[in-house]
C-alpha cells in the first residue's frame, strides 16, 4: 500500500467531531474546560444517542423496507435529520458537566432564507458577531472530488468577509468564500453550502 489510509478516509464521523469541537470551544469561551475524558464521554454519548435514534427509525420503517442498518452512520455519515437528537445530548451534557446552557437555532430558514451566497455569508457572519465569540455555527457542506460530491460537517467559530474560520476535525483553519457556492459545485468553487444545513449554537446568559 503506497498511501496508508488515514482516520476519516473511510468513516463518516465528522458530524460527531463538529459537535464535540463546538462544545469544547463554547465552554472555553466562558472559562470552563472539558477535559479529554469529558470529550471522549461526550463523543460516546453522541454515538449512542445517534444509534438509538437510527435504530428506532429503522424499526418504524420495517414494514416498508428497513433501509441501512443503524450502525451505518459509521461509514455513511449523518444528515441534518440526525443532528437534533445529538444536539439534545450535547446541550444536556454541557449543562450537567460544566453548568453552561446552550441554545440552538436554524437562523437561515423561514423568513430569513438567503437567496444568494452573499446574503448567506452576511447573515451568518452577523449572527456570529452578535454573540461576540459566544456562538458557533455547525455548517454542513458538500465538496466535489473525483467527479462526485462528498459531505462534511464543520464547526465555524468566526467569519470575515472572505473566509470562514473553523475548528475542524480534518484540519484546515479556514474555508475561503471564493471557493464556496450555493449552486452545483464547479472546479473553481467545489464547496456547496445549503441553507438547511446550518445550526447556530449560542451560550445563554
């Protein structure tokens, strides 16, 4: 094997990492610390909660075709539909562990839906700035590689006019605006964001 596989090449756990990174970052912003043991415990709880959610959904659908096994998130990843139960677990864990209350929202839906990338960028940037470092955005995007699209979840802690500043599980501190689109991805703009794939997590005073 010329190029060894790296962690993440075969698994789809970026959603769990994005949530753990969000919890660690927000706790630190208010002077609290989640230890390595805490982070591992949260990761386990998120995985268990997700498995239980998928297993319950599969059982309900059993008569119409069971679909993928609930353990399938290990390699298939997670969609926006799987985030709510994990966010419930995250909010409960952070509250009990370090006494920090987190509030979640989807600020780019309903009457606030942006129609262009400029609107998407400006509105999400304004939301993050409003909370002065006490908020992160969980952002899902697809990128085009080898002729097909792959999905990824990341934790965005700040934005400038030109880039997203991330706490990301696969490295890469920033995502440049010039490389992002809301339309089908191209070679020059391979990263495609979607309005519904954004959750805002804020520290409640």
